[in-house]
C-alpha cells in the first residue's frame, strides 16, 4: 500500500523538491557567498522545525 499523497501538490514531496532546487542554486554561487546562503537556509529550516 503506497501513500498517494506523497506526490500531491502542496505536500512534503513538493517541499523536498524546492529544497533540493534551492541547495543547487546555492551551490552555483561563488564560493565566498555559499556559507552565508547555507547559514540562512539552515536558520529558516530550524525555525520551521521549531514551529511544529
């Protein structure tokens, strides 16, 4: 039995895709900008987890 909601719009699967896309964009930045971008992403993810 599979969870059909995993591929539905607005689900965690969409969030995962968005996160992967964002990480890829950060990795394309110049090296001296990456640490700050990853730190910002970390802070956002941490706030999201603490809010649940």
